[in-house]
């Protein structure tokens, strides 16, 4: 589990993020309701957020020494991710000391200033996480290069997709051919009906002529 030391940092970074956001939510609720419960919750989450930030920074130093990365990831690490992480650590430490001095009960301008500091810390925490994710997901920091190569499973999956698309095309062509055969059969039946129609007309005409001849013959006999 811990054979790769750089994997410890991703397991830890979620704790300062959650605790700092929770601190902001707790003191925002305290400012809105003045309920001591929310101030007590913030009194726990702020110092715990500072401890978690320190642990994330230490684990980040270990990850930096062991994780493979390219030049682009190195620039983001040195110019953005690390400075922001150190800033968050300092701010959480200041907020913790501030809370102990105020006995975690802020009033008036002191509460407003503390909330502004918490908002700033939360924003910087989000930015730190964003640039950390950018190094991994866009530049592959710490990712084993071997797993980025196309695997046999991916090849089989692509082959399956190609076979599936070919089968659909064949089914589509068979469906069109069946429709053409049905259309030809329908046209043939209509032509057969058209051919039989003159024959029926000839039979009806001959029958009527035969009846006229019989009537004419009977009229001659009546004259005699």
C-alpha cells in the first residue's frame, strides 16, 4: 500500500480541504444565528485544519522527491502549487492562534475580520487543489508511464466496437435489401392485377356480345 511514498499526499490533501470549508460554514452559521454550537464546531475544525495542512505539506515534499514529472508540471509545482500550500498552512496557523486568543467567541468587527480570513483561506485552498489536480491530470505527474500505453484490453475493446459497427451496417444494408424486395414484390402484384384486368374485360365483353346474339336470334324466331 505504501510502496510508493508519493501516494500518501493524495490521501491526506482531502482533510485540510474539508476541514477548512467546514470551518467557514461553521462560523458563517454562527454569524447568522449566534448559536454557540456553531462556534464550538469551528473551534475544532480550524485547528484540525491547520494540523491537516501541515501533514499535507510534509507529504507533498515527499511526493515531490519521488513522483516523476515533466517540465510543465515542475513549473506549476514551484510557482503555484507549493506557494499556495505554504500560504494556506500559514493562514490556518494564524486562524488557530486567533481563535485561541479570542476564546473562539468572536463578536462584531472581530467576527467579520475572522470570516474574511476564512474566506480567503478557503479560496486559496481550492486553488491549491486545482493546480495539484492540473499537474496530475493534464501533465501526468506521478503517473506510471507504462499504464499510458495502449493495452490489449483497449485493443480488444476497439475491435469489439468495430465489429459492432460493421454488424450494424450489415443489418442496415440487409434491411434496405428486404425493403427493396418487398417493394418489387408489391410492384409485381400490381402489374399482375393490371394484366388480369384486360382479360376480365375481354371475358365480360364476349359475354355481353353472346347475350346480344341470343337476344337477336330469339327476335328473329319471334318474327317467323
